[in-house]
């Protein structure tokens, strides 16, 4: 069973990699079409959006399977719970101090 899961994981990794390559090529082609040819392809933006969504979904599944965390928020680089608490306290304090200074 673990061998089958390993094969599925490798297949998903390959798919994510290939989708990322296609995403880069699509966005590059869109930029070339927009700024050099002055005629952007109508399909490239939609394909890029579609690929981004599926890359995020499949990569999240890989991260969960491996016990990792997909980091997309700057505060997620903080590893310890105390650091996370301190970070969020600073965010809330700066928000509340700004509100007090504004009179709101």
C-alpha cells in the first residue's frame, strides 16, 4: 500500500511540476503578446488562473500528506507558538493604536 501511495505522490509531483512549467510559459507568452505584439491572447489569462488554482490544490495535498505546511503568509515563517502569539499581538496592538489616534 505504501508503495502505491509513493507512486501516486510522485505522479502528483510530476503533474504539479509540468503545470508550473506550462504556467510560466503561458504567462511569458501573454506578456510578449501584450507588450511586443500589442495583441494579448484571450485564452492565456484564463489558463494561467486555472493552472494556479490546481497547482495550489495539488501542492496543498502533497504538503498535508508529508506533514508540511504550505507557507503563503509572511507570519507563517514563525515556527514557535510564542512567536506567532507575539506577532499577532503586535498586529492587533498596532491596529488598535491606530484607531485610538484616529479617534475611532
